[in-house]
């Protein structure tokens, strides 16, 4: 440790000077123990880290237009204008279709990974860790190859079986993925340098946790998309609505601090965002559930080699009558209400987006405070980096995927048939005879034969 500190002093890296390392914190704690000054420790542990003042990245046009406003209202207008721009872009990519959505998810994933890895690189740049940046991007490539290969095999089965190279890659996909990862693992071991082992293993863990948070969950977003665009659009919109409404309620009515990690967050904003998001989720779900383009699973048409979104909507997206409780009947004067079943599920989605979703933001706030930074990057004026906007979205994507698997998705006959067709002829015949025997024992096969006759 002493040698590492001496080397850091000799290199005098400016990035490291702006962002104090954990070694300095350890020195302060040791000094406090020796001097018996518990106040010093308390100051280190409980004090809010000072965040460096970022450069003003606001467009010149906005700066001139808002020059007469106070900093509070100037920030409000900047955030509002950029939020409207991002929402408009969101609806544009929805209009462009599923393929563009998947490409945008991949681009966002790469940008978020780059922002987190850059933080680690800046903090430890003076140690000249060999191959750190190269290996980080190599592991990103390996993990994406594994996940996207799995997706192609699951959702483009017929296309994969039709092309010989794709069929071979699909058959040995996991072995190839493991070989790629093992190559990176060996490269990391060979890059280990004496006196820097601890830091190198720390950054190895940093890379893998980043992959877990960003890549794995972005892969779940794509899986949700294939279940139907409504499972992609409604959860994301609920998080956006909660973020906006919590900010608005907090800005105008906020008085009571919510959590120390985010001093600007208030209980008023949290509660206002909760109720607003639930109402928004119910209304927005009703609007989207009536269109096949949003509710049908995204499938690949092998004849046209294009994505198609066309089906007979399931019961989840068909209007049904629900009897209201007596209390609500006396209050509203209605005995029944006509809703899509998906609207009931939307209450669970919007509640998670409002209650648990913000903890993704709190987690990101704690991460940024640990490294004395205000934002992950300055990509979006008034908002920070891409990761600052998607810290809650990734947590939401995981919940939606688990929710669909637990309460929505059933056995998929199409995938079962695809898997059967991939078997040898003798195996298909064996399964046919077993199924025939089973249906005969259940008394279904004779009835079907009689009906056919």
C-alpha cells in the first residue's frame, strides 16, 4: 500500500487529485484511531462528500433564452425541455418498430457500460493497470454474444435451422461463448502485475458487476419486448411518469426529506409520484390494450424475413366486466366497470415503478457519492449521463420479466413444435406414439377421430 501511494504521488495524476481514492479515507481512519479523535471518524463517515462543480454543458441557445431566470427555475426549464425532447424521441422509435427498439436498447446498453467503466478508469488511471480497458470491452462483447445468441436461437429458430452456418453456431453456441470468456480470463491472469494485484482484481470485479447490472438487464428488456410491445412501453412509461411527477411534486410542494443519499428527494414527491403513476398506468394501459400492434407478441416471419406483430389478442387484452366492491359502488354509483385485465396488472407495474423503482436511483446516488461525482456523464444537459436516466429502468425490466414468467406466460406450443422438429425422425416418432397413447388414455383421441369421421 505504501509503495502504491508513493507511486501515485510521483505520477500526480490530475484525475486522481479531483476524485480522492479510498486509500485517503483509510489514512484518515487510522489517524483518528491513533489520536483517539472519534470526531474525525464521524466526519468522514457521516459527512456528505463534496461534489465537484461540473462544467456547464447547457446549449448556448437555452442559456441565452433562460439567462434572466434564477438557477432553480433555469434548471427546471432545462430539465423540462430536454425531457419533452426525450419523450418525443421515445415515441419516434416506437413508431419505427421492434427492430429499431432493439438497436436502441443495445446502444443504450453500450453507453451505460462505457460511463460506468470510465469512472473506474479515471479513478485508477495513475496506476497504469495493463489491459484494463481492452479486457472490459472484450468481456462486454463476450456477454453480448452469449445473450444475443440465445435470443436468436429462441425467437428465430426456423431461420437458424434453414441456414447451415447459423445451425452450427446455434448448436455449439454455449461452448463458443465459454471459450471466448475463458480466453479473456486467461488474458486477465497473464496481465497481473506485482504490487498491483489487489487493484487489478478490484477492477476485474468492477467490470463483472457492471456487466451484471447493465448487460443482463438490457437483455431482459428485449425478452419483454418479444412478449408484446406493451410489456416494453408501459413499464418504461411508468418509470418516466414517476420520475417526472415526483420531481414536479417535490419541486412545488416538497418539504420533508426522503433519504440522505438523495437530499433533494422528498416524501411529498414520492407520494405524489406514486398516485400519479398508478392513475397514469391504468389510463395508458387502456389506451394501448386496444391495438394489436402493441399487444401481440413480436414474431419473425420466415416468408417475408421481417418482424410481424399480428395475432388474435389473448383474454388479457379483451374487455371484461368487473363488479365493484360495495364501498366503491356507493362512492361512484357504478355497480360494474369494464376494463382490460391488463389494466389490473398495470397497477402492479406502476406500483413497483413508484415504490421500488426509485431505489435504483438511490443505489446510483450512493455509487456516485462514493466516488465524489455528480453524474455518470454529461451527455444530456440537466440530466447527466445515459445511466442517470436508466438507473431505475434496468431494475424495472427485471421485475417485468419475473412478473411475466410468474403470472402471465404459459407453455408456448409454437416453441415446443420447433424443438420437436429439430429432433431426429425416430425421436419424433417416439414422442408421437407417447402423445397418442396419452390422449387415448384421457379419452380425447377417440372423440377427435369420431368428430373427424
